[in-house]
C-alpha cells in the first residue's frame, strides 16, 4: 500500500528521514517541471529545484496539512521563483552601468600609460639638469626638497621646471605635425 504524500510530509516534518526521502523521490520531477515552467531555463530550474529541496526540511516544520502537500510545495516553488527573479533584478540594477564604467576606466588607464610612456621617452631628450629636476618633482618632491638634493635654490628648480615644460611642449608639437 502506498502512503499518501500528506502523511509522508507530516512524518518528514516530525523528523522521519525515510519519509522525507520517499517524499522527495515522488515529488522531485513534479517540482522540477513547475520550476522549469516558472523559469523557462533548464539550468535555472535545476538550481531552483535543488534550492527548494535543500530548504524543504526546514520548511516542512511549518507544514500543517491544511492544504495538500502538492499545493503547499507548489506555493514554495512559486515563492522561490519570485524571490530569485527579485534578486536577479536587484543584481542587474546594481550592476547597471558598471560595464561602461569599466570600459571607461580601462581607456583612461591606457591613456595614462601612453602619456607616461611618452613622457619617459621625451625626458631622455632633455638636458641632464632639466631631466633630473623634472624626475624629482614628478616623484612628488617639493621644490625645496629637489633644490636641496640637487644643491640649487628653489628658484632654480622652478626655472628648470618651466624650461623642461617648454622643451616637452615643443617636442609634443613637433611630433603631432
């Protein structure tokens, strides 16, 4: 004689592992079919069905037998599918724009790398005193610190920076013509 699903569900709710196994064996395909219809995707349906089955032991504690087990289980499936869709929509909304941001970030990084490469190459053409001064200032030294290191005044550092900028601007202009 075959035991009714409602009786199995009540026994499983009470901790009967055998009743739970029999219930899952009987209901799994039915739950999967409903999940497939709710999601429209086999992979999503498989994931959703597995999630439902994993949560079922805890959920069964709330099963009172007021509705048939099948009706109760279908309600679990519908609620789980709704929750999954809500989470997906929230994630999609949170992720919106990040793709554009990443593309722009990479473009800016590439542009910065190109500028650094150009500057590094262009600095080789500067006279040694201008190159040394510019290298220190680009390394976040103050004019006073650079003057101390190069044993010249702050005013000389400022003059050298101005002269280096002019050389670099001329070199850039010559390259673009």
